[in-house]
C-alpha cells in the first residue's frame, strides 16, 4: 500500500479510501470517477466546505474533487446525514417502474 495512514476497502472495480488524518500522499486515482462526502449529523452542519484537489496524472494538472450529497457503496446509497432517504427514494422509483411494467 502507498500509505500506512489510509484504510483501503477494495471490492470488484471500486475502492473506498478512508482516512482521518490531515494529509496523505502518493495516491493514484481516476479523478473523473472520484468524489467525496462529508458525513455529519443533520442538525450539525460543517462550518466549512473543503476544496479537495488531487494531481491528475493523465491531464498533468490538479483537479478538484466533486462534493456529493450521497455515495453508493455496495449497492446502498448513503447520504451525508447517514439516513436512508436517497436509498429508499431510488428503490421506490425502481419498484414503481417494475410494477408499472407488470401491469400491462
């Protein structure tokens, strides 16, 4: 591994990197497929919005990671407040489309 401060969770073609330190280095990521979420209680909003930049070896320049409201991990949509809202909404939409197809 490239860092002793990071916890890697590889699965199939996805890898999640977890860390609680202020800095890490020597990472090579696909920047276009990378994003971040800051998890926090709904009633305790963060005081700042970080700007996370990583060096993109393919473009040979720094790129800013996109901040997201939720992420998908192992097929489960997890939002920034650790609620089930996005997962339930997405699952409900899939079910309603399937039920609609079956009714014909």
